[in-house]
């Protein structure tokens, strides 16, 4: 695998868009004391920045769903960490790093839907241009991107590259 040297989305562009999302969410959720449900680990960096761009008081908790080994979806989604704060009667906003086939978000929405929430919505930093296996409603979208495997700003390849401050494309090496 080879890291494309040119960022797909640079740090300044990420920051501007996240401030816009924060302003929109502050209006929608003003006074509702929403619970931001962060999907580990990919959405961690996005969530840290977005939370600080939301000006209405809110709480943060975490959920972990695993569906990927390497760069291929296994098609199976397992919830391996559940939120500690009760979701009952809460306005829940799920923060996801990337909406790809939709299987992860569908599994998370199923779990959240069983908890008696006041409302649930999804905010995804990246939305891949692919055919979905499970279509879910993503109310807040950061960026639409072409169908490439991307890393950085929290997104990993086998736990590497999360720390990159921008989104970069990871390409397969072509044999000469
Ligand atoms: P699905 O297919 O369930 O995938 O919508 C969502 C989860 O799969 C991971 N994923 C990626 N991770 N670069 C990554 O680093 C990618 O291009 C990519 N596409 C999907 C990610 O964990 C996401 O939550
Ligand atoms: Mg991952």
C-alpha cells in the first residue's frame, strides 16, 4: 500500500467544514442537551474538534462497532463497546468517521433504536460514493468523497495513519 502524497482533504479544509457543522448543530440542538455518541476509534479526532465547535451544552460517550479487517469489509458488524450514559429520552447524535457500505451505521442505529431515545440522527465526516449495502439517513455530512480507501484524521489502515492531520488516499501498489 502506498500513501498518496497529496491530501484529499487538507487540515484547513477539515477545520472550516467542522466549524460549519458545529454552527448548524448548535442551532438544531440548542437547549436540548444532546448526547454525542462517538464511534471508536475512527471518529475520535473528528468528535474532539466538532464537540468544541458546538456551542450548546452537550455530553459525549462512545460506542465501538467492528466491521473491517484491513481495507476490506467483512460484512459482519459487532458492537464491542456500549455507551455508559443511558440513552433513554436523550437526543442522540451519532458521530461516524465514514459512511461506506452503511452496515456499521445500520447496526449502531439498531442498537440505539432499542434504548428509548428522544431522537437519533447521524453526522458523518466522510460519505463515500459507493453502492450501499444498508442505506441509512445521514442528516449531517462533512464531505462526499470518491470510492477510495482513505486514512488520516482518525481513520486507520491496520491501526496506522490515524495521527495524520489530513485525509489521504491509500493506494494499492501496482505491479510493474
Ligand atoms: P461501512 O461499510 O460499515 O463502513 O459503512 C464503515 C466503517 O468502515 C471503516 N471504513 C474505512 N476506514 N478508510 C478507513 O480507514 C476507509 O476508506 C474506510 N471505509 C470504511 C470505518 O471504520 C467505518 O466506520
Ligand atoms: Mg477502521
